C-alpha cells in the first residue's frame, strides 16, 4: 500500500494521430518542463517511429508524491493546451513502474 508521501514513478506511452507525430513532440516540448516546477523529474524521454502500433514517444517520470503529480496534471497552462494536445495525441497510456 502506498501513502501520500510515497514517490510516484510512471511510464507514459504516447501515440500520435496519423501524420501528427511532430505536433505530439512539439506539445510535449512545451509541457514537460512544467513537471520540474511541480517537483517532478523527467527521468527519460525516448522517440520511436509509431509504426505497427508502437508509440511515437516514451517517457519515464518521477514525482515526490501523488499531490505533485496531481498539481502538474491540473496546471492551468497545461489545461489551456488541451485542444492542441487532443489534435496531436491519439492515445496515452500512463502506468506505474519501478526503476
């Protein structure tokens, strides 16, 4: 069982709408720096080709606690870009990992 003070480690798999991989990467370029402002860390960011169902981008994050992750997800700047995100990102898978 986790407590509110346990760190949160996540993997994020991102798949772009057809022909929109560059827009996905540009969106992520804008929002990922805000993770640090909420006490989190982008541990690794990798790019794939999106072919055959593979993701276009893979990210590993670490947040000091769930509240920090929640604050990032609610960040007004990020929320304001929802339409941009939805136009570029077809599917997001976010799940906890150990590293």
